[in-house]
């Protein structure tokens, strides 16, 4: 895989990670998600899924 394409997919993965984190934090703040819901495990799992999906699509 060309280096430029690999860097691009890393930026996309990081961008999706940040979006998911922001949506979860906002949903928690407005009361959609219970305040005691553990967000970090969900964020880490989703980040891992995106990384694995990106590797499998190569």
C-alpha cells in the first residue's frame, strides 16, 4: 500500500474516533446516556474495531 494512502486511512480512523468520542460525551451531557455509563470501554472498543476493519480492507 502506498505510504500516502496509509497515512490517509490513519487520519480517517482518528477522525472517526474523535467523532464517536464527541457524540458519546454530548449524549451523556444531554441525558441520552446515563451519567454512570462507562464511556471509555465503548470508545476503546470502537477504536479497535475501526483499526481492525481498516487492516482487513487492505
